[in-house]
C-alpha cells in the first residue's frame, strides 16, 4: 500500500514539475510567439517555410515540454486566423520531435557514479539542489523575470525528484517473478500498443508516460520487445488531448487536430508493419536485450523524427487530405474578427491580448464608418445604407460583450507591466466605443424620421450642422488613431476638442432660439437639430474618456484618475493654444454662417415643404434679380466690420 502511494506521489511530482517548468519557460518566450510564428513559417522559397515551421515546432515544444500544448496553441492560432493551415502542419510535425527532449534529459539517470563529477550530474544528486536554489531565489526576488527563471529550476528539480521516487518504488519489483511474467505479456504488439495508448491517454502526456517507462527500465526487465510497442502506443495516446481541444473549434482548427492524429497513426502503422514484418520473418536478434533510459529515449526520438521526415514533404497534401475528411461547414459563418478571440489562445496571454487589440480596433473602424454613413443620411437618406449601419451596430454590440468577457479571462500575472495597462485600457474604453456607436445609430434614426416627414434644414441650420459634424468626425478620427498608435500626444488634443464641441452646441442652440423667435424655424426642425447636436456632444465626451485611458496607459501613471481627471492643465500655454486653434477652426465660422445666410422672415426654411405652399420655386438656370435692400444691408455690415 505504501509503495502504491509512493508511486502516485512520484507520478504527481513528475507531472507537476514538468508543468511548472513548461509554464515558466512559456512566460519567458510566449509573449512574442505570434511574431516568431509569422517570421518562421513563411518564405518565398518553396519548402523553406515548411523546414522553418518544423524547426519552430520542435524548438517551442522542447521549451514547453509538451507537443499537446504546442498543438493546442496552433489550433488557437489557426482558429483565430493568425496562421494558415499549410503553415501549421509542419509545426505539428516538429512538435512531435520536440516532445522527445524530456526523455533525453531523463537519460542522465544512466550516468555512472565512478567520479564526483558524474555523481553530481545524476538527477538524484542535483534534483534537491535545483529545487532549493529555485525556491530560495523565488522567495527573495520581486522581479517577474527572475521569478520565472527560479520556477524553471524548481520545476526541473521536482521533475527529477518525482522520477527518483518512481524508480525507488519499481526497484523491488526486479526480484518479483510474478511481476516479470506480467510484464512479459507486453511483448505482444497489440497488448503493448494498447497499454501505451491507455496510459498516455489517462495522464495526457507522452513525455510523462515515456518517463514512467524509463523509470521501469531501472528494474532491468524491460526489453526492446516490450518497449517498442508501448512507445508506439504512447504516441497514439497523446492525441486524445488534441482531439478534445479541437471540439468546438472551426473547420480549419479541427484540421490541425486531425493532422496531428494522422501523423501519429501513420507513424504507428509504418513502424508496426516494418518492425514486425522483419521480426516475424528474419528475426531481430537484439529484441530480447534489456533497455535502459537512453535506449527508450532513442526509440521515442526515432519514431517521431523518421515519421516527420517522411511526411514533411507532403505537408500540403496532408492539409488537403484533412480538408476532404472534414467537409465544409454549411452553418452561418461567424465574424472573422470575433473568431480571433479564441479561448485556446488564453493559454498564451500575450497573443490573446494582441488579438483583443485587433478586435477593438476593428470595432473602432466600424464606428467611424457608421458615423460617416449617418452624416450622409441627413442630406440623402438611403435604406441600403441604413441596413449596412444596422449590421455594423450589431457587430459593435457583439464586440463589446465578447471582448469584455474575453479580456477579463486573460491571466494578468503572465503579462508584462505594460500589457497589464493595455488590458485596463481595453476594459475601460470598450464601453465608451460602444456608446459612440449607439449615438451614430441615433443619427441614422433621426435621418429616417426626417425622410418620412419630408423635413429639411435651412441653409443656416445646414451650415451649422456641417461644422459640428466635421468637428465631431475629426475628434473620433483623432482618438481612434491615438488608440491604435498608443499616441498620448494625439490623445491630449481630444479634451480641448470636446470643449469646443460643447460650446458649439450651446451656440447652435442659441441661434436656433433666435430663429424660433423670428419665425424662420419650425419646432419640428429644431427638435431634430437639437437631437443631433446633443448626440455630437455626447460622442465627444466619450472620446474624451477614451483619451484619458490612452494617456494613463502611455504614461504608465497608475495613480492617474482616468474617470475624473484631466489630460491637460487648462492654464498652460499649450492648452490655450489648442483652444484658440479650435475656436478659429470651428467656433468663429458659426457666427459667420449665421450672419451671411440670413433668410427673410416670411419664408420658414426649416419647415417641411408642405408648410410653405406659396413659396415660389425657380427652374434650374433661371436668373434671380438681387434684392436692393438686402444688398445695401450686406454692404453696411462689411463697412462696420472694417471700422472695427
């Protein structure tokens, strides 16, 4: 009973150590994986991209100690559109080769104890030392990178300590005749393959199951005839994790899972047929020889290396084969942008964050597109454009919900300090972006109502509306560009812009009241105008909120109050210069429009056409005689301006 508990303890320590070491190595190298993947899996020369991808798969898997983890990562990349299937297949082949590194490390247990140096190199000697050094450094350092390195040392030490525990449990079995007879049954290829498959499927790690076999080799009863079928089965069993990960992914991501499965099935069939065809005909003399840790590591390496070299030239054919097996899904396609927020990418937080940034930028692009659509609908209403806006708005709403939920799940402890600020920036800004999108749709509904009632704005109202529309569009373009480029200097322009738009709103409202009193404006037209300018003011306010989050992120000032603070000190010369600039660009023209486009009181321009049936319309090209009184009045105004 004690031996069984020790065995479970040894396996547990082995798995924990391997997981800790792999996770820590991933923290050090994982944040830049998307750029590495892009650089190493593409090439203009035929075949070079496949070789680079194969090397990448082997290297990454050697680091994180799990081909399953690498392939799950690939499924996420393909599902999110970061990689093409043809790029992923060679990486899958390389990942299988990289998974053999753990077994090669564990072969150090075969080293003798003839000298002090060899004795120190044995896992039983340096495992406690690695664990102790790693734990000491981890406890007394605050730097994240050094903590990760310490975790790697601890993981490696715990892994070897678990291996040593398993060997101690298996050692007494060397003298057990009952155990020897039982173990001999694994020489049957079918039993051996099934045993390796089931063991690996249960613990979901081929590296761990090969490690257990290496520990068993210390008993001296494991022969080539026993080890070979078990290792073949282990390589099939590790596919269970990949198959489970592919459930729920899109078609191309499932093809990655299938390519991984087909790789190992091909290898298993190829080696089983070749080896046992020779064994049962010509015979293999060394098959009855006892194997050690190094021999098992070499068999494991040979299986994956030879299989990958045979299949690497056929990568494109493998991609086509998986496409034929998995038919095209006829269901409605999901937004390509939202597919990038794949849950599988949460295992690589740096890449998950990059995908989130891509999605919020796509969301911002739809918002500015809807703003331009809505501005155009005021003058020329189109049901088709309105329908396009509704589709964009639906996407924007989905983005807010899905993106907020996704970003919250990103593990911040595994991010750099700067990336943690990016997470906060996205969470704080996504709601403001969505509200701007809502106000764009409100503009469209106002335009639809105006089209239904035949309502038109007067030349004065149209001119004022165009000015505040231009100012708002400039504000949105500026904040979206500042967000995409991480430009705090551009973001600093938003606050005085929002202030200018707020003052424009008040001036336009005052002018509207004057026109109401003069009888030159209808109540219906005024309601639509006020609804629009209030929406512009709210859009600029939300843009100002986003700008505050950008400044907090780019300055790295965690104490900055991004809800109630101000980007600029209004007393500075720079701020006053921006205020004056926007006054000249947007505020001053409002007064000029109001003066230059005065309309006779008897013609109410902002009323629907039906409200002024007596108004005479002119044919295109008909000359209109100038009003002498109006002409004299304009001359007097020009003289007064010159005197001033």
